[in-house]
C-alpha cells in the first residue's frame, strides 16, 4: 500500500507500508527516474565525433587506426556517461528489529545491509560540503563506530524526501526528532 | 560574511566578523559566514546564536589564504548564496583571496556587496604593503615592533628603578626579548607570561598601570582599546589608525623610534597620578560598543541594497575605465565569469538547489539549536 509519494526531475520517493494492519515493516524507496534527454545528448555527441573522424579518414587520408581508436574511445565515453547502475535505494524500517538498507542495481544485483535497532544511537540529517557543491545526507550514528553510516550510499535525494525517512527512523529508534541536531562551537572569549 | 580569516584562527579580523555577526543576529538578521576549511574542521558548523559557518574544503596555500583560481569557487558560492537566500555579501580583509573571488562572483550574479578592508592599504598607499605581514594578536613579530621593545625596556629600567614590565604573548621575536633580559639581567624587572588566553587578558591588564604598544603598522589596534577599558594609560607609536582610536588624554603618542618612545614613557609616568582608572573605563564604555558598530554597518548595508542593479554592459564600461590594458583584462575576466555563470545556470538551474529551512532557536539556548523541519515539511510534503 503506497502511503505517500514525492518526486522531482531525478528521483521519486515512495513510502509503502507492508502488512498495513500490523506495524511490521515500513518501506521507504528512492527511485531513480530515467532521463531520455541525457542519453540522446551523449549518443549524438559520440556520433558527431565518429563522423568527424571518418571524414578526416576519407578526405585527409588518415590511417584506419585513428578511426578504430576513436570508435573504442566513443564506446568507453558512452558507457561511462550513461552508466546508471542504481535503479533504487530502499530503507526498510522494522521497529522492534532494526533497519535494512538496500541498493537495487539495474543489472538485478541487490546489496543489503542490516543494522540492529539497539546499535543505532541516532539518525542525523547533515549538510555535506564539497569544493563545488553542498547537499543533504541522512546518516546513522552507530554504537562503537567512529564513522557515520550513510543511509543512501549511491544516491543524493533532496532533503524534502529525506525528512520523512529521518522522522520514521527517529520514531523507530526512539530518538527525539528535532532537538540537539547540532553542537555549539563557540570561541573561548 | 566571506573571509579566509575566521575561527579557529584568532585575530582582529576574525573577532570583528564574529562579534559583528552576533550583533547583527540580535538585530534580527540572518548571518552566514563562509570561510575555508581549517584542518579537520570542514563542512557546516553552528556557533552561538545560530551563526552558521561554512568551512569550504579549499586548502589554504599561503598564510591562511585559499589558492586563487579566479573561477574555481563560483559553483560553491552560487550554491550557498541560493540555498541560504542571501541578499547581500560582505567581504573582509584585502589579503583574503576567497573574499575577493566571492565578491566578484556575487557581483556577476547580481547580488549587492560590501567590502571592509582591515589593513592599511587604503588603496592609495603602496609603501605600507611591505610592512604588512600576517600575525596573531599580541604577537611578538616584526610588525608589532618587538625590536623596538628590545631597545626601550633596558633604557626605561635604568632610568626608573621601580618600573616593572609584564610581557604577554608569543611569537618568533620572543627569543630576542629573552636575550635582552639575560643581557641586562632584568629577570626580576621583566616578566614574560607567554601566550595569554583571551579570557585571562583582563586579569593581566589590570595588574599594570601603563600599556605600551610598539607596533610599526596598525590599522586600528583593539589592544589599546582593551587596555583603556581596564583603566591603563596607553603609550603607543604614532602609526596607521592608532591616533584616531583614543581621546588625547588617554594616550601618549611617540614616533616608532627608541628615544622618542622612552620620552613618551617618561611623560606617561609623570601624568600617571592624575589618571582615574574607573573614570577611564566609564568613558570607554560609552565610546565603543559592538552594537553601535552593527547599527552603523546596517546603515551601510541599506545603502548598498538601495543601489541600482547594473547590467553587464554597464559594469563592463566601468571596468574599461580602469586603464588601457588593465581595463581590457578586467573586462575579459568578468565576461568569462559571466559566461561560466550562465553555463552553471543551464547545468544546475537555481530551482534544483534546495533552500535551507530557517534555524529556530530552542528555549534552552545553552543546549543547542533545533531545526524546524515541521514547518518545512508543511510546504513540501506531498505533490
């Protein structure tokens, strides 16, 4: 049963309740939407490069090896840019047991990670800053682990999709939803 | 606020940005600070009052300055300005490359900007460039005239047997002061405290009667303000902005020359009995106040916001007037910046950059702050 759905250009979020009459499991899915325009652009540019090289071969008598290498190069570029192995990432919240984090690939491969409920100290929403951009990420603070565990390893869904998942995780782990998310760093004056 | 210089670095610029931001927050503004990462301190941090600081992971390459790439910081600055819904960018310190790049990109994107120079440049004085070196507050370095002290202290100790010196601070020139102490056997007359934490500066100051400032360059000098607030009579070199800081009866000025300084100290000692520390403190309290600085800065912001929007062509014509070759170079730089900005708008449109929900301070402000996702959720929950 689909309880709610949010979508944008790249991702769509679906919240399902398995076995709605009991509170056995809550599934939050972030699904990657297929983009046609990007694929078209990549193929077109690859075709353009190939056509250019063939023209060079025919008119300026360049060796066939150039055409061959250019073709290989084109295939590699297309494979790299159109590589979208991740189909969706899911968070299955089982209140008494734990949280299962799943990554579903287009090839059919599924990677699952299970975290027992008592190992989760707190789910946190953090802003990550890179040299070129800034984005939100949802992580779990795990007992006896120095590093945070990212809930979504491959995808970067927007914060409006992360908030309901964060709330569900807070409810399941019993942490307070909105307090003390950040610590105070003041100068010593 | 954009600058390479911010906490955990300590200094005049850093304190200025922090205290001004706090006062502006109290006046109801939203303030976000942008600086480069310091070691492990990278990403978003929150300070007192909900002051959000972005430590952008661009490595500093020289004296805490980020590597000037001209256009490298455009994507991250654009993202931050859009997600935080910034209306005005305030850059600090002429030495800061991050500040200048941010101001350039902000102007390209149509934001209003304000620039505060904390150095002695003034845009007209080339000579002072040689003297300006990066230092810490109360630092024993060339710029702070430690070499002057080495000449002055033994002379004053010789003239006045009951004068003692307390030297607070640390730096490369500390060794020279130690050597002077050894040479003239002044261990019982000159006390070296080493680095003094800011919280203890007051207790060190009140143990003295005269504050000696021997800086060779100084744009403003908050140290003499602190000394005057503690009721000390100040003796200082007549450099930079120092003569404008204190009223004439609270300071004795001298040229940055040992003989002149000794004369000034002599004069200060003679007028010391007439000084009332409490009265001095009361006067200083009324003269300088960060809230007053914030209100004046607000007036500058209002004026900047009222400036008309300039199109690219209008701005280019202003750059062209900068010089025969320089003008054309500046125009080229700005045109490339503009084109890169347009490209970024196509690659990542502004609608795709999420706006950050506003911070709501919880009732127990000591315990931390909360982010009100309830309000955020109402606007963006279902489609």
